[in-house]
C-alpha cells in the first residue's frame, strides 16, 4: 500500500478538514455560541476563540500534509506508507482519548499519558508530521484549534529532542573513538 499524496489528494483532504471545522463552528455559533478556551483552563490567562480554527486548521493541515508528501518523495519503501497511516490513526485516537479523559476530570491519567509518550519518543520517532496532524484533529472538538497546536508544538519539540539528542551524542562519541585509534 503506497500513500499517494498528490496535489489533488492534499487539496481534497484539506478541504474536507476545512468544511468539517467550519461546520463545527457554525453549529457552535447557532447553539451556544463559539467558545473561548483558556490556557491551563484558567480564565485569568489569555483565551483563544474557536474562530481561529477556521484559519489555522486548514493552514496547518495543508502544511503538515506537504511535509508528509516531501518525506514520501525521499523514502520509497512501502513500510513508510504504513507507518504514516499508523502514526496518524494512533495519534488521532490519542487526541480523542486525551480529550475524553480531560472532560471527565482525569488529569493525573493525562500526566502519565504525556510522560509515557515522552519516554516512548526516546525509542520511536513519534515526532513525524502525520502524528502531529492526527493529534490536532483528534483534539479539535474538545479544545478548539489553537491550544492543541500550541501544546503539540511544545511536545513535538520534546519528542524531537528525546529521539535525536541521544543518537547525536552516541554518533559523536563513536566518531571520537574511531578517530583516536
């Protein structure tokens, strides 16, 4: 199975995500009003209206799909296509589960889930764009578009550091060992 992220497919996927986001905003507008989400769930801190999702969600979706497309151009094996699908679906489900646990008040479970992902990121490259896209789309319903994007950027930076830094250090010491002999 090979993922074919042609320009047409990226446009269609981005259009579907955009239409769903705008339909979600229209539903909110005509029922209870479009909510504002506050950082750390504290009204004393800055808030972000879900209206921002009408702009950011299509742009971020398009950008992440383009990054996935560029990676599929560089990597030919079919296993890469499966890892893209598994990464997207896995983090989409992770975003939904995170939203659900937050809604029922299990913040301690969320802490363990986040720490578990940071530990996992030492061994598995979960910093890929499809993982971030799945995470964002899985959390949009509960948190809007901006807060998952902000937290996603923070955690994905941690995942990159956790995955790459040990490998860079090991390569450095291996090159020192071979250069000294």
